[in-house]
């Protein structure tokens, strides 16, 4: 089952945090951010795909080294819709941040300084998207289905943050 299928499942599960309002807010922030840079949705989708790959790598490393609960804790702590430079530092070393910026510049056409200024919003936004699968208050267990799907991908390209956000936009007619 693909990443967006898990999000739809979470939307339909009252024991998970996903809501159409949450998805709508994530999409609105991404659109405002790209609109502020004079770019279209395709550039933002490409940028979110690159950010998503780096977020997945970081959360996978955390999960393997410290356990899935630590990866979930990072998602819970840093998920948001506003700028949070602490999220960057928690997930990426300065060298990884530079690599992410360089890769994103190659894939999107944005210049490095623009990407650097957008990352403190895009990383929490990506984590907020992953948080849709988290349990609601009072529910127990490490069972964030969206995060699990995101981390357990087999590298075949079917788990892509940019594509999932694009599908969410179509789902919400945005």
C-alpha cells in the first residue's frame, strides 16, 4: 500500500490524527511558500520529493540506531507548519543540510539560498505529513501507519513525499 493510501486510511480511522484540515493546512503552507518564491506546484513537488528522501534517510537511521519510538518522537516533536530551525539540526548534520540543498538545487532550479531559507518550513511540513498516521491521545503503541510505510519502503520509488502531497491536493481538490 502506498504512502497516500496510508494517509487516506488514517483519515478514515478515528484512532489516528489525520484530518482533512491538517492536510489542507500542509498544502496551503507549501503553496504559499512556493508562491512566495515565484515558482509553481511542480517545483514545490520536486523540492518536497528531495526533502522527503533526506527526511526518510534520517528517520531510518534514527529508527535503526535508537528504535522506531525515537523516530516517532522526532516526528511528534518537530511536526508543524511554521519555520523551525531546530528540526533541521535534529534531523541533519550541517554536511547533510548542505548535501540536501545542493541536490534540491539540481532537481528544482531553485538557487541554494532560496532552498536554505525554505528548509526550516519544509522539514516540519514533511514531518507534519508523516504525523497524520500517529495515534490520537489516549491510544497506545508505536503504530504510526504513515511513518511505518514511509520508513519501510523498499526503494522502488513508490514512496515519494512530493507525489503524496500532489495526491493529497487532488484528493482535497486544491
